[in-house]
């Protein structure tokens, strides 16, 4: 042993060997370290973080204030109509699906919507009747288009959740993408740079 260990490591090595032999002789296996005590407040925070990373739980509401100052508290986003093509594209990048959108999603954004997605008019002239016929549970609108701003009372009267977004700056799109990812339950921020073409 004198040749194998320097004086610096003699005593620790001997102590480790003694502990191993003692554990073996007493029939005890590996001793697991005691779990650290975590305060209840930190346990709750950890649980909340885990829930957030896995998306929405059943019945959980996403809450935010839209571009016109309306308070939004939404649970389901299974039947979504977007009244602006770039917003429709951002919604799909965030993991959402559509049942309806405006004509510019096809003509300008070249989105391959499929036959199951209805066209509900144009950006400046969305067709309220066609929108309501789709029985959406959430409608995405532009705060910058007067014809869409006027739809607020009609959608509210019909009991359809909706939110207005502004797409004038890159920061606006980042905030919108974050809200969309929360609504779809996608915690990774969507597909990142894919939406840079909107800015």
C-alpha cells in the first residue's frame, strides 16, 4: 500500500475502504443519500413549472390582455378561425390548427390549408355569417383593421372567445407567438426563425 498511495491519499483511501468493508460486513447495500428537504412553497413552484412544460392541463385557462386591451381567458382552441393570413401562419407554427381563415392566407402566404379549412372572406371584409357557421371556439383578429375591430360586439354576443393582435413590429410578433404557444400548449416557442419572414 505504501507504493500505491501517496501520503496525501493514504488516510482518505483507508477510510473509504473501511466504510465499504463495514457496509459489506453488516449486510447493508449501498446507502442512498437522504433526499434534501424542500419547502412546500418550492415544491409547489416546481410542480407548476413541470405543468407548464407539459402544456395546458384539463380545464386550465390561458389569460392575457390582447392588443385592444380586452381580457382573454381561454381554455379550448380546437376550432380556430384566423382573420389574417400571417396570423394564421403564426398560429400553425405554434402548433395550432385552423377551421377557417381569410383569402390572403392562400393568395399571399401560400398556405396549403386543405379542403377542411374554409375561407371566410377577405382581411378587410370578413364574412361574419361564414365565421359563425364554423362554430369556432376561438377567433384571431387584427387590431389594425377597422372591419375586424367592429366584429368584437358580434362575437361577444355570440359567446365566441376572440383576441386582437397587432403585427406592426417584430416585438409584436414575438408576443403573439408566445401567446399562441401558451394557447396550443406548446412550451418550446414554436418553430423559432420560421416566422421571421413576417417582420
